[in-house]
C-alpha cells in the first residue's frame, strides 16, 4: 500500500501505477471510468492519501470509489480542483491507524487503549481538520 502526504502526489502516483499496470494504454487515450480515494490518519496524527484510477476491467481496490466516468476522466486529465475533492470526502470514511499497518474506521472502545485512541482521534479532529 503506497500512501502519500498530499492528494496531488497520490493522484500522480495513481496515474503512473495505472499506466504501469496497463502498458497497452497510452496516457492520452486512457478511458478512465473510476477514481477511488482513501484518507488515512496515522498514529502520529499525519494525514496520508491513497488514490487509484480504474477502468471497467479493474478489480475493486482498497480505496473508496469517489468519481465515475467523466468526473474520473477529468481528474485523470488534471482538470480538477483539489479543494473540491477534499470537500467531497466524508470524514466517517477516513481510516485510522490502530496498530502499525492496521487501519480501522474507528478504534474499538471495549479496551482502555481503544478508548484512549478514540479520545485522541476525537481531539485531533476537533482541534482542526487537517487535509
């Protein structure tokens, strides 16, 4: 899983990965049907992103499908507004690092450690939402 600190970097690497996985596709002629994205909050509070482009033949990914057809193609073509994408992201879809390399939508609250993590995540999000 490749994670990146900026959305732009995640999108650029997703484009490169798609082209590497589909060597028969020319960058200018790619027919993108889906753009998927995932936001992660790491244990240290850093925000990380993972993005993926796909076409009709691609298997589902770890990322959440966010844009389809023309909208996905526009992101592929670098015709997007990062602020608009960030505004579309629903905070409840953000994955939080629970243990190194293990992510969950929310920490388990049935243990003291889980309650402490939940409080920490709530504190991080209430101070200011970092994109």
